[in-house]
């Protein structure tokens, strides 16, 4: 996108918010960079240069605009619709891998050399993995500075900086303000809120031990002050339009008791994170998603936000999706009736794969019951004073030790379950954000009991493939028949070729023709 200069200039001059996150505008005369929708008077075209990432702008010596705050733009939809090296690397960087494992850890997860990863990122984004991770740390630091009253030293280490000095220098360089000046610009909180934030206890001189299974880096072993459990109130931006009905309806209708719940207009769930665990509450608002996040370790903030955005598909480009689907005259009325449907995804790919197996050939209620039994027996207990959340979903390692005879399901599905968790536990099957989608599909299909429907639903909701399609799904076939579309799997697949690369979104519109609870925002 950013290489098409004429198109970028038009987007900036029209202040088109659809392109926020697609590219950034650096202004030569002022030395700042903005999002395309920045409300200030557009600069002259000859004074604009365009970059694919905030990190590239920062490397070129530009500072973030204080008016439009480009660091808070939705993420580029490119990284969630592709499965090549660059897209997988960007998803891992957003998940905090560079901060925890360094560039060698990033390259190792991708199966490439460090040099190859750096070369590819520089070629497409104008910045290497360290610069991209640095830009993300700066954004996290600003969020903590402005939304909490934590001491600056705690903010620095929670955001992933190795020292307070590096934190101060980076914030000043990126935002042209010191951390103290950033905090001073925030409207004063009411006294009750401020007192509650000041009351958050701190563990001082706590070693920053790396999470299990990761390689320690010098920064990860430094001694810091790490905050104890703290609650943050955040606003998650998205590209409009966003229809929350099927998104939150699906999450609420399939919620596993103890791990997820719908309470007071908010979807809540527990999160298993690299340094600890968390509880998140997400509620739809007209122009953002309200997010209430409680973490046992604030170093998990970036990862938690990234996973929640991914679960709600907030970085999608709904205009591009809907425009493509409208080209089919039989789908167009569904899109026009409720535009902006998202694909409900997951915060934990392995968890979703297990739940997909539990849901094979049973009702939604039965699948929830099976999952709840596993959770109560093998999940890690958590404390939730504000609701009914009791456990983290069990890890594959914990489930690998389950006695198959204790599972209330047919023998063939027990074999499917045990084969899946065994391969997830020993690493032969990887479904994380770094996964190659085609390789993961092939490995899933090789497992006993895995047919096209199970593989495609995992591809759609766990791997995040926007083109995953379910032509054998009963709800999809029923909707197709009602609309006058072909209803046999082969004929429907042929017709759906025109919907590519957004067939997963077409599934959401087709499902929405049914009266199932997954299609409605809970009361």
C-alpha cells in the first residue's frame, strides 16, 4: 500500500480512517509522522513520505504526532490475512516474542535464519525486528504512563525495557516528550480512582525470570520492580463498521463455564500468559471495544492486548471484505443488512483445537459440558472476586496425562482427543501465530478423526485464515439453500471461489440467517 504514492496522498487528503494502520505519513517539514486520518491540515504532497510501519518512521528520525497518536492505530490487516514469513513474524512480534526470546528466538520459531528474517522485514517494512519490537514497547509504555499511576521504573520494566534510562530515551525520542510530561498531559483522574491506583502493591527487586520454555536474554535476567496484580481500563480501536452481534454472540453462546462468561453486557474470560495469568472483560461500544484487563504481571500487557485484538478480529478491513462479498447478488442483501461482521477467533489456539474435537457431532451445550469437566479436573485455579471465573483452560501437557477412559465420549473421539493433545504437548503440531497454515492443515488431517470440517473450523478460528471455508457445515448448507445458492459441498465451493480471499467472513453472514444464539448479542 505505502508504495502506491498517489493512493496514499488521496487517503491523507481525504482523511480516510480506513487506511489507519495500513501506512504512516511522515512530514518532511515538521519531522513528525501521522496516521492517514490525522485531523490537521494535510501537508503538501511534496512534503509527504510514506512508511509501512511506525518503526520505520522512527528509524528515519520522525516523531509521533501528538494530535492523531499514530501509535494507537489499529494494526495492519495484512498480517492477519497472510501466512508468509513477514506476516508470521509480525504476529510473533505483536505477541512479544522478541522481548522474551530475542531475534534468535523469533527466527527459530519461524524456521529461518536470523539474517533472513531481518532481510525480509527490512525489505517490506523498512525496519528490522528489534526496531519493530522497540516501537511496540514505546506504545505499551505510553499506555501505562497515561492509564496508571505506577512509578516510572515499574512502567519501564513492565513495558519490556531493560533499563529506566533506555525507557526514558526511547519515550523522549518517539513522542518528543518525557514520560513525566506524557503523564502530565492526561486529564486528572478523580481522587477515588487515583487512590485505588496508588494503592496497587508492588514487589520490589523481583528477578525477571523468563517464562517456561523460553531462552533467557540479558535483558530478561535483569533485576526489576514488577507490579503485583493490577487492573487497567483500555479502549481497543477498530476499523468501522463492526457488527458485534455474531462476534460476542458466538463467544458467549459457546463459553466454557469457569473459563468464560457473559456478565453485565461484558464477555469475560481467563488468559494464560507468558509471565502469569489474567482476566479480561470486553464490551462493545460504538467506536471502540471497552477492555478491562487484570494481570498478575504487567509484563504480559502487550501480549494480552494482542491476543484480545486477535480474538475479536479488530484489525480486519471490513470495507474490503464486504465490498468483495457484495459482488455476489445473493450475498449482497445479507451484507447490506448488517455490515462489518467479524470472525470470532481465540486467545489460545491449542485450547480451541481441543474444544473443536469436543464439539464434534454434539450440540453446543454438550460441547460446553465436556469442556467444563476437563477444566474443573485439570485446569489451574484462579481467583475472580468480580465474577464466576474459576480456572485457566488446561494446557496440552496437562491433558496429555488424562485417562481416556474417564472421557464421556465415543471411543473413536477419545482416540482423536488423545492423538491431538499428545502432538500439541510434544511440539509435533504447532498452531500458534507463527504457524504455516498449509502445514498445520496437513498435520491436522493426518490425525485420526480429523475431517475437513474440523480442520477448516480450526483454520478459521484458531489459525486465523480469512479464507477458510466450511461447505459441509449444516448451518452453511441450510443458509445456502434458503438463499438460492448451491447447497452441495462441491457446487457451493465452486460458487464461493468468487468470495476469496474472504470466505471465512462469508460463513459468518451465512450463519447469521439462522436463529441460533451464536448470532445474537446476549441481553
